[in-house]
């Protein structure tokens, strides 16, 4: 895998919500997004948002795709 299209294909096959749940993040449906507590900082409210293949924390401003989560 050395081309951008190979990486995009791999990312499209990853279920990001399942990856986060496997990492211990409890996600709940809120509107069209999934929300959970961010494991990267002290989070008393659900500030981590998952929308499709991207995640973002409104508390610590971390975010990205499945590769960024694993890194």
C-alpha cells in the first residue's frame, strides 16, 4: 500500500465507531453524530464527536480519521 487511493480504500473499510468502541469509548447517538467522552483529556461531558469516517473532540481539539485515532 503506497498510493493515496490504497489508503483511502483502507480507511473507507474501517468502521470508525467500532474502532472507538473497541478502544473503550462509549458512544451514543446525538442527532446525526455519535458522541462520547474523549480519552485524551479529563472529560466530564461527551465532547468527542464521530461523523462518518471522521472524529473530533471539541474539548482538546484532537481529531482526524481512523489512522489518526490509532496513532
